[in-house]
C-alpha cells in the first residue's frame, strides 16, 4: 500500500473505533505497539516502521492531535476533511 487511508467501525450509527493505515508492505504485521496520546496507539512492524495508528476514542480525536503524532513519525499530516468519516454519524 502506497498511501494512508482511514477505516472507521460504527456501532449504532456512531464511530466506535478507527484505524489509520499507513504506507506499508502487504506482508507487514503489527509486532509492537506504543500508546502515544489518549486514544492513539501506534502499531509498528518487526523492523520498527510505523504501519498504522489505532484510534480508540474517535469521537474525541482532533486533527491537531493526530498530526502531532504523524509529524513525530515524519509522515504526511491529515486535514479535517480526511477525518470527516469520524464526524459523519
């Protein structure tokens, strides 16, 4: 996968959890996790490359909080429009 994308899980019409898939190889699997902020957990592959960010409190997520994490990882940031699926319900 060459670009990031957001997957949102809904329950009763509200976002329950989300996952921001980061650029990765198809064979990459989560090997280690790191909690970096309330409601945000980074998944790393075996070689230490970030492969995704778990969003455990999507209703409280701000683009600014997620972008702080993405900048720390030296990855492209997101816009509010990128997070629109979290606000859709």
